[in-house]
């Protein structure tokens, strides 16, 4: 069971409360989790990654087990704690400004 924590604005858009949970077959990678989210919640398409080039949006960050995975390749396999459901995969809206 994969657990995903979304930022408030994406939870509101997807109409979910709390964590999102789902099973994922195959390799549990960053891109596999994002694709599963977009399949389950089509309204999130284009909000986490660019719909044409499929690159992470500039103000979105990915974290797993207290590590920033935002700049890692999308095919990066997530840590065992995330794959087993012990720890969530975090999609975080980055802060900007002064």
C-alpha cells in the first residue's frame, strides 16, 4: 500500500481528505506514483507535472523518508519504507517569495 500526502490545494482539487492510499504493481518509482495519482484523480493532470513534457512543475517538490527527491530522475525507486507503506510519499508545494 502506497501512501501519498498532497498539499492542501491539490487535496481540495481532488476532493480528498488526508492521505491518499493505493496499491501499485511493478516498480514503485516517483513517476509510477505520479501516474497512479493522475489515473485515479484525472483533475490532477497538469498540476504536479507539465502535461506535455511530463517534468515536475517548478513549485512542486517530492520527499520520501525526509529526503528531497525533486531533482532525482523520475525512474528513481522509492525507499523500502515508502514501498511498504510505513512512510508516505510527500508532494509538497514549495514556498517562494521574500
